[in-house]
């Protein structure tokens, strides 16, 4: 089968026919009779030469589609890799350094549990005094090896975003809203130093909403706190007990 391409412009997109061929009409591809397909295009004359030419046409088109899909996959993988690298560089350098168990005060069992963790509905919570190496262990022991989407988010930064989403500065409000949305959407969220934020009713409500959103959708939270469970609950006042209970319910707290 052969189509004589007319002069003038494409009815669908307005591009010149010369060199345009039928790309506009073949997106998305549909396996319909080519005669019917081309007869809908104004000015096209059809010369029938049997089924062989039609089969060759579709084979060529399927090869082109396969190549385009491959290119799209590669571009997507490159974008994901670039985003992951960008988020890795955003973590403070001290937490990105190699974790040395000999220099850590964390028990061997805790270290082994963290290093063996795989993404699931259950996260991990590490509580204890500052200087134990909790954050570095999670960053180096988990985040550095994940191939899914993740975010490292200090609790103080999350609390600031809660307040800034109502800013009169449109750019500030937009960036804050995007950060809050990303915290809900990512596959794995690492909330660092919970309890260091300045709590308010709005901040406590946002934390409770975030935890409820993620746990109900089986999205894990990795979290650290320099406070014990009781002190952390008191920090968030009326919502504190429920917040801590929900965190511990969906976390390994070795």
C-alpha cells in the first residue's frame, strides 16, 4: 500500500505535509485498517498493493514506538537518579560520612536491625541521647542503598514548612506546600530529630496528619528523637500521646 502525500497543511495540527508524513495521526498508535485511516485525511489518494505493504508499515511503526518508549524510560530513570542525588547532597555532610560501628554507642542489635531493614509498612524509630549516631546510622545504613523515592526531612524543617505554607510571599508558600506534599507522597520518609521543632497547635496537627496519612497507606517513616517517648508526647501536648503511639505502632523501636 502506498499513500501519495498531498501538498498544503495537516488538517489536525496545521504542520506542512512535506516531511511530516503521518506522525500526527499515528499518536497514539491504533491498529486500524490503513485504507480507512488514510481516507479520513483530506487529499490523500490510496493505491492498493496488497497486505504486505500494510504489514511492513505497522512493523516499522511498532519499532519506532518501541524505540520511543525505551528513550522515555531512560529519560525517566535519569531524572529519578538526578533527584535522588540532589536529595542525597541536601543531607548535612556529617550524616553522609561512613558509619563506623566501633565509634557508635548504639548496641550491635540496633545497628544490625537498621542495616537489615527493607521498605515495608513498618518503619524504624531510634530514640536516645544526642551523639549516639542515630541519624548517621539511618542515612548510611538505609537511605544510601534505597532505589525508591525517599526524603530526609529534619522535624524543624517540616514545622517551618507548616508555618510558611500560609506566607504572603507566593514563592515561599509554594515551596513550603510542595515540601509538605512530598513528605506525604514519597515511598520512604526520614523525619530527623522529632521533638526539636517548636510545637504549636497547627504544627502538632500537621505532624499527626502526616503520620496518619503515611501509616494508613503503608508508607514507612524512619525517625529519630533525642527525647524518650513520654517527653516526646509532652512536647506535643494534647496530641502528643496519640502521635507517639501511632509512630511506635508502625515502627520497629529497637
